[in-house]
């Protein structure tokens, strides 16, 4: 009877600016470093939902739309609310918002069983590297110093990213110009911006590993806290560790629904964030 009464007091609403402080509280409770600006950047390209009980945000879930595909992210349930099926209800809501699109997410070990029940299947993993940059490597021999991109470069950036990700992320990439420094060369681009405990480099989209390393080196500064989310098959782990960025965990990449087109020329070597891919 108590659980039924509690469930009757809970409602799910569309995410709005007024819920931002409650969302930040939840991410802090979960041990995530996200600040209000980090939430706002994700929300700008997402359909977001919040669970509200007694006027307080007790759950969040976002569906970030990129053309025919989307990422499911920011799935958080207040510790005091777990065990009541709220996580499943929030996932049902964002899956409905995906409207048949292919869906990707990065799962924690705790969330994996629920996502598997909902039809998601593991496709790989993400490794998070972070720390104080102790050394910025010299740019690789033969690699020209990338220049700072302007909005005139947006079409080229979108094209490289679409090849690597299989998705149209033009709106998100356009928003990056407001909060990030983007460096570009003929063989890739990288964005660096404030995030969490310091700064993050991502996305890094490159034609080859040398370009990825060069873009990261050009985006880093000694003495600053830096984070990158990469994949083991990108071959950056030793390079990042040598910079002072230790591996500190990560997550399992999962997908459900129509598959994205395979990359042809470029690869995503570092994610924009675990939320946005």
C-alpha cells in the first residue's frame, strides 16, 4: 500500500530550466562531475525527462537526437528511490521519445541488466582517462599544427563527424562553437572545453592515430586537469597515460535498433562526452 501511495505522488515531466538544480544534485549524488553548464549543453540537443516527487527531482533521463540515431543518457535515479521500478519507467519514456531511431548508450555495471532486458546489446567499451597534464608531447613529425576553427569550418567538421559517427550531429557541433575551442586540419578536428573538474578534449575525430595524437597534444596544457573518453581500439591509452592522464574506469557501449552506417574514412578517437558519444 505504501509503495502504491508513493507511486501515485510521483510524476514524470519534460526537463526544463527550473529542474536544473535538482538534476545537478542527482549527478553529484551519483559521483558525476557534471556542472550546470554540462547539463545544459546536453539538454540543448535532447528530449529530457525528470521524475518529480514532493516537488523534488528524483530521476532524470535524456534522449539526444542526431538525425536517424540518438543517444540515451543522464539516466539517474535518486538513491532513496531505487527498487521501485523508476529506472525502468524513465527508460520507457526516453525509448518512446526515440521514436524508432537506433539508440546507443554507455552503461555502468549497475545499469547493464536493465538495458539488456530492454533489448540493448554490448558493442564495446569506453575508457575514461583523466588527471593533471604533466607533459604535453611534441606534435608528431610531419604533422602540421592545426588551426583554430571558425564557423566557416562547420560544414567540414560536420562531414568528418558524420563519416566517423554515422549520425547527423550538426546541431551539437554548432553549439560547441559557443563553449569550446575547436582545432582543425585536413585529417581531423578536436574540441576542448570546460567540463566537470577541469577541461575535456572531445570529440576528437581523425583519419589516423597520428592525427588524433597531434590534435590532443595541441589541445592540452601542462598543469591543467584534463579528461578524455576514448575506446581501446583507438590505441591512445599509452599516449594519454604518458601525459599524466590515468585510466580511471569507463563503461560499456550498447546499442538497440537500426545500426549506424560504418565509418569509412574517419574515426571517433575521443567522445564529446559519454552522454553524447
